């Protein structure tokens, strides 16, 4: 018998000063049994970083041909394709041919090796943005996850601040390719 997904109720008070976006975001997110809490945190960070009104979570790990998040136009064309983790570069290159913009929130214990091995293959992809997070930052947020997630997220001058239960976490946004 398969294990069920874990459901999280998410509220994010987003203040993206750099893009002039101030929103109260609410979502219900499922974490597949094979997904780590760290990866869930990265998906939520991607949602805040690339938020646009119609940005939506997909079936994620349950659907190999979909990204973690996407924004589709009225004609069902993919305007923004957002991946999380350390995918094969061919997947991102293929997505860049079919979507107007592609974004990767790169994180994971193997990131240094992935960066060295695959980043050079992605440098010519003009519609790709890669944002990198340090694993200790992700781990700190994951250790504070509850089934009800309430974050206050502020993005200002390339720095991300997250307030969780009165505790503030801060990291520099490292963009490797393209512009957000």
C-alpha cells in the first residue's frame, strides 16, 4: 500500500520590494512521500521568488513531464516553467524551447558537483534564470516546518528575508544565469 501525501496549508506574506509585489499568498501543498522537507521548502521559496498571479503548483514528482510550478497563458502556452532541485541540463534546455521563461531554484547537497558539471552547458540558454540557495539556509527552514506554514517573505536588493515564528532568516539571492 502506498503512503499518502502530507498536506500543508501555506500562508506567505510576500513583500518583493525589488519587483514591487506585495501580496498575501495562500496555498495548499502536498508533499509526496518521496519528497524531502528540504525540497518542499525549495518549492515554496520558488513560489515566492517567481510569484505572478496565475503561478500554480503542478503535480510535481508525480508527473515527470511537468515542472514544479508553472504559469500558463490563456492559450495554455507555458509562459514560465519553474524547476526545483538539480535536474539534468537537457530537461532545462528542452523547457527553454517550449516556455517563454525558465527558472531553476538550485539546491541540494550535490549542488557544488552539479554546478561544476552542468552549469557550463546552460550558459547559452538566454531565457533561463538560476537562483541558488545554500543548503544550511534550506535546512534551517525545513527544521521549522509544521503542517501549517506561515512565512513573512521580504525580498530587497537581492537579499531574501524570511520570518518564521518571530525568527528571521536571511540569505543573498545568487542568480547564475539570466535575470529574474
